[in-house]
C-alpha cells in the first residue's frame, strides 16, 4: 500500500511541478501586460488602469515567495487564492479598454491578458 501511495504522491508532485512551471511561463506575459498598462500615458490619468496594473502585480507578487522557495504546493495554493482577483481585473480591463483607447496596443494587451487568465485557469483546474 505504501508503494502505491508513494507513486500517487510522486505523480501528484509531478503534476504540481509542471503546473507551477506553466503558470510561471504565463507570468512573463502577465508581467508585460502589467508593465504596458502601468507605463501607458493613459494610466497617468486613469485610476482604474492603475488599479488593474496593481491587481496584476499582486498576483505575481503573491506567488513569488513560494516559487523562490520551490514550494509547489504553496505556489498553487496562493495562485488559487488570488486567481479570482486576477480574473476580475482582466474582465474589468476588457470592459473599459475600448473607452480608454482603441489603439492596437491596448487591444492586444486586452487579448493577451484574457489569454493568460484562461491559461492559468486551465492549469489550476488540472491541479484540483
């Protein structure tokens, strides 16, 4: 019985390690969207955009200590905890993006953010 449990534990650990790597890859894209929004001229006059940039940063910052500690369980737990706020920020950006700017850069940032959120959600669902 112990061998079967060990194999299941190893399998679960592998799934979690893979999920952490995949989410970490998505964080690179999330960082770029956040940086674009934060440093856009429009964000200087728009508190909503600054809030969105902060929410994206909050997700990245929340999982960083667990990533540095190589604690996959803690990473995924924090990612799950913070995910709803990330999704809400992406949904809000989608709602206001056209009003903020119809420039292609904003449209692509919106699409990229939506894609990142969908990818992270899919990865997190695999670990449940």
